[in-house]
């Protein structure tokens, strides 16, 4: 797969590589841990935007 990137992080996929990437993104199942992290993040964002407090637990 041809990927073009720069110091600033831009990535471009062209032609068949772009088609393959879109196919993979549409067909693969999401990672359960990533989905759970996204859900937690959205809950935190909602609380913060509503002016509620949040508490983080430290895992040693």
C-alpha cells in the first residue's frame, strides 16, 4: 500500500489503495476495547460540558 506522509502527519491514499482502505474500514468489526474507551470518553465529555465534576482513579 502506498502511503505519502510528511512531518506534519498528512497521509494520502490514492487509487486502489484508497479503495482497499475504505473497504477494510467498512467491513471490519470495531475493537471492543476501543468502543468502550470511546463510550467512557463521551460520558466524561458530557459531564464536563454540563459543568459537572469528574474523578479519575489512579491504578498503581
